[in-house]
């Protein structure tokens, strides 16, 4: 057992936070248990499923495989930080539009991975997207609609960058 | 009735919270003063427990209490099985929540630690000293029947959990048939792996005796029913809540020791207690699926007419009988082994066998994938034997449209269908003729492509309660619905179904919106709470829309009925003169005078001026028991390539043509098909639980158990036909399991087609590269492809 504690300064979803936690605390535990951000889920204990994926300094990482201490001085973004106020992120809108989720448990991880992908890649081919999703296990969707969601998110992102397309939030209503 | 939303791809209402990380899954919940439980599990497949020493664990920091089997056994009932198939000679063996003097599988619960934080609970597990005396173990169901094999239970001296026979006498047909084909099949054990691990959080109020249990369950009312008995808590004092549940696939039907123990500790310590399994625990402690050895025989003519089919099955039950376990390889399997074909004679004989493995229960499809696999595979074996195209063979034997309702050899009545239509649509979509040509052309270049079919039917929408009773299911299978219209005309809809990914918050909303003319955004569908929903039987067996939707339609019609009487009073016309359409009540021919359902509802609540004899308020409940199961069907086709140098199978195309009756939300239906297909392909090509000779699960993590990944698949193609079922008011059939049921044999048939020139007739799943490569090598050694 290990009683030592560490102080961690990090920003989570744009907010600066200082926490003191046992040094063995995982980033996923820091988010869920210490900060109460339960949108990030944990689906395995061997770093395979990707359900716990968040962003750390702009990289999509599996938060169950990173010690909270490693996130010191980092900027972490979770599913709770994807939207801008009431405006949902393109991947959030796309996952709903394309039925990219069923039970919703892997969805936060899937979306953080997808959001990272569309920020860094513009390749809309199925093959490229399926390769990019390799770090994710989803048991409900058969991935088909997750792939379509990523393609749709790329399209939404492009529209958002075009000034005429402002104010399309009605896509997610109902 | 106008149908504005029926058939529309309405975006799912549950997504609004789920895409924002605001779902409420069991493990997300934190209660003041909450403690954490961890469970010590047996590392042995079979052992006597000589002694358990918890003294050191008890002294660990943060540890509140350590429980062993002998401490709880007088205070807790055993874990029950709730399916007792008649004439199965079922051996009801005791299953204590914590092992007392013997463990029978790796993962069986041996001790429970409750501590202040989860780390402390986990650490204390390592300080519990258990003195085990290992015993010989057996994991294979056929070997377990040998007289020299270790025995698990005194009550089952031969390890036989059940022996069940069903069907007609097929001996005469077989002895006189021109063609008889025989094949043995292995349907390997699978691990359900919903992405959310199981979890339980239980709070007990010692003053009132009220207990609230947040559980990862597909059927909260069944959990309340069973746990009430095990814990000795009156049913009205136990509230089970399953808010957001992260997938189930059958593995969250069963009542488990883990949640019972968590509840026991919460009551004993008078503090909330939470337990959440790790994925590693899930692999050994959550029920598994399938695990059959099957011997199949088919008798037919040289011209391709099937005369009889006969199945003998050895089904692995695991070490104990899980909640629905005994019903899966019997009722849900044996009664439909003739599949979608008009076969006059059929029989099934099943041995359910105890082994030193994790208990086996329902896994997506539960029995019906196993039955479908057998008939679809043996049809291809037969086709090859008589030199006929498998499509032609299917066309000859499929039940014809005019034969419905069709009574199969087991007395099951198939509702409706046009099986040939789905086959024709599949052939047209794929351009089968050119696919065959392509296959031949590639073969000349020593490239191996295969096309495999599965023309399936399944029995789902469980089901009429009378039948449930007749087949030994220890519960009803009807469903309840309540529609509560508030004074402002907004609606709360309560359903006894308990969706966990299937989207009924949306589809049920669509049903109510259409029937009552209320906007979808004014309707909330509530499920998964035994205090809010009076009773229900939950979500499994593709039953929710067929049965729960049926109850909802009935309730909505009753709302309209009552509202019509009040509307007539408001309009000052006789009730018989009131027309109703889309939320509007009006005198015949005078739509401009219409009063809306919201106005009527307000009047019903105010009660100032109601017609004589009409009660105030606007809330009705309906309990709906279907007249029969529903029988979705279709044609699935897989196109694969096999690399002869590596044995790698690549899925090139996958087409699913399904008929689940009219689709309320085609987008959701399609999503169900996608997920089901990928799970079924998982069985064909990737997944398999492997036990070693000592009963250790060697495929016990995502590193060792191959889950399907996105890059393994091409784009999935789907098509639908719509044949309504006469068995429920909506005409719908279940669709949650069709993909899993149909896809496994389609893919295996495709691989066998690709390997046909190597003379390979059958290989055991999963069809991994080494297995396929080895089969090719064996063929090459005998002279190579024909």
C-alpha cells in the first residue's frame, strides 16, 4: 500500500484546478472520483477499450493508463468540455445525427477520439477512419454508425468554419 | 390514426444526455457515507476450502468488515434459477452467494471486503488467507460426462444438469432417405462484454426498512422479485433502479451473488455500499454464452427436398444454473432447429452439463443463434453433398408465403412472412450471378472468394405468459404501460421494459406522439425504476417494442377513449358523434370546432364540469400479454476472401435483408442490425473463451479475447422488407437479436464456400488464420485444390 500524496496543478475543461491525491491515482480516477466528472467512463483494466479516452495537451489518451501525477501542468479536456456553452461540438451533433451511439457507455471515449481525429485529419475515407478507431471497443453499434458519425462530424466542422453556416444548432434538437 | 412520426428516423432523445457525458450509470453515483466492496474470487476451478483466515485483512487500513460464506449463509438465500423447463429432469443445485466449503469455478465469490475506499478494499483481498485443497477440474461438457471425470454436485452424479427431448420420431424418415448428411459442430463459448462492467450500489434505511438498489440490470422488476426472496426484504420495501445501463446482451438478466452481497453488506453495516466489477472480473464472474457440441443429421432427397433434421446437443451450463440458464439450450433452442424451412420431421435432444466453468446464460440471441447456426450450416453441407447451389436449396425448402401461419414440427406457430422475398432482394442487391462468376474467375488465379447465405427465422418478442408458464419460465412475460397526462398536456410515459441502448425512450415516444397527437418533446419515457413503474418484465429476447409497445398502444387508446367522452361533453354533442384525429376531437364534419387533447386533459384535471360518471384526472395503465411470439426473418449474405498463404479471412461485403415488420424508427432498427451482425461475425471469426485443462480461463482479458474492431469490417449493407405480425397491435417484430442470429452461419458458410476447392467441409469457430491455414496445408498435402 502507498500513503504518499501528490499535489497536481492542471486545467480541466479550461478551468485551473489544484488537487492533492494519493500518488497512485489514475487520471480516470481523478476525473471521476475527485472531480466528479463522471462523463468519462472506465470499460477495462488493461488499456484496450478506449472508453476512458480524454485529451491531454491536445492528444487523445486513455485516462486509465495515465497517472494523475503525469497530468500535472497539463490541460485536460473531457466529454463535459466538448460543447461551447449550449453549442454542441460537431462530433456530439454528428453522433446523434448518425445514431453513432446506443447504450452510450463507450460514447464519451469514442467522441473524444473522433474529436481529436477531425481536428488533425481531414481524410473522410472509411478505411482511414476505421484505422483511427482502432483504439476503441464498442459492443453496440458494430462501428458502422460511428464511422458515419466521424464523416458527418468532418462535414459539420467544415460548415462551422464557413461563416454562412452559423446557427445550425437545430440539428440536435428534439 | 395519422402517423406523423411512425417510420421516421427521429434522432434519439436519450442521446441528448449521453453525448454530453450526463448519463447516470450505476458506478457514476456517489452517496454520502458510501463504502466500497470488493470480492475475493476463487483462483481454482475446483477446490475444497479448508479454512479462511480474515484476521489480517480485517486489520487493514480502512477495512470495515470482511465477510465469508459461513458468516452470511444463515442470513441469505441461495442464488436461484428461474427457468425450470418441464420434462428436463433439471437438477436444482444450491448456489451459495459466497462459497462455504467448496469452489467450483475460477471467479466464484469466496469473500467480500467492505472498506472506506476502493483501493483499501482491493488491497485487503490480498490479505485474506484461504486454504484450498485443489480438486481435479473439468471444463469440457462432453468430457464431463465420462465416468472418470470429476463430479461437481452431489445432486447431479453424472454431471448432467438436464436432459430434454423434443420433436417428432424421425427414425423412419432417416432410414428410408436417399441422402443423409451428418456433421458435428462446436459453437464455442463467448463472453458478452457489454462495455459497462456490472455494478451495484445499495442504500438501506434501518429505521424504515427501505432498501434502494441501483443495479446494472436489464430487468429491474425481476431483480426486485428475486432479491426480495434472497435477502428476506418485503418486495414493497425494495426499490431497484437501472437508470442508464451500458449494454447487456443477456449478461445483465441474471441475478448475481455480487449484487446480493452488496445489498447484504449495506443492510448489515447500515451504510451505502458500492461494488463495481473490473473488466478482468467480468471475464470470469459474469455469465458466458453459447458453448455447445452439436451433432446434426439431415435427411433429404437427391433433388434437394429436406425431409427431416435431427439434433443432439451437449450444452455447457457452467458450474451452477444461472437465472435463465436452463431455458437457453432447451426452449429457446430446440423448438426452432428446423429454422425457416418447411421440414415435416424434426427432433432435438439436449444434455445440459455441469463443468468447472463460469455459469452460462443468455447471450444476444440466446439459443436461437445456436439453432440457426446448425440448420444453416447443415443446409450448406447438404447442398454440397447433392451438388446444388445453396441458394437453390434454400429456395426449394423455405416456408412459402401462403403457408402462414405455419406450424413447425415442434408445434410453434410462425406468424407471417415472405421468406423468398428477402432472398430475392438479397440476390438482386448483390447481383449474385456475377458474384459467382467473379468467384470462378478468381479461383482460376488461385484466389479464393466465398459467398455464404443464412436465410433465418427467429422466435422472439417473449412472449405470451401462458406459454412462459408452460415452458417453465418462473415469471410472466406480459408488459405494462402507464400514460400520465399532466394538466398542461405534457406526458410522462412509464414502461415495464428496461432499455439499455435500444432507444425505446425515442420509439415509445414516437408511438405515443402519434396516437395522442402530442409533440415528442412533451413526452418523457420513464423506465428502469421499480418505484415509478409498478411492474414489468424487462428487456431481453427482442421483446420490448413488440410487448412493451403493445402495452403502450393499448394505454394510449384508453386515454383517447376517456378524453373522447370529456370532449363530447365540452362540444355538447353525443360521444358517438365525436371524431378523433391526431390529438384533435371534433364533431363529425366540423373540424374547425376541434378541441385539443391538451384542453381536454386540463378539463379532466380541473374537474369543474365533467360528464356524469367520469372520474377526474388523465392517467391510464394497460397490461398487455401478446397472443404469440413474433418471428422476424430475412436473408444475410457474407462475401469473404481467404488468403491461402496466411489463412486470413477478410470480410469483403456483408448484406443483411431483414423483415421485422413495420419499423417505427428505421435508423434505430438499422443500428440494431449493425451491432448484431458485428457480434455474430465476432463469433465466426474472432471471439472464443478458452479454458485450459485445469479450468483456468486463458482468454481472460481484452488482450487475449479478440473483440471485433472497426477496421475488421467493410461498410455494412442493409435492406428491409415489411411483413406485419398479426400477434400484436403494432404489427412489429423484434430486431435486437436478428443480426447475431443470422450472421455467424452466413460468414462460416462463406468461408467454407471459399475453401470448397480444398475439400474443407467444416472448421470450428472462430475461423482464425492458423486454423484456416492449417486446413489449407492439410489439403495441399493431399494434392491441393481441386
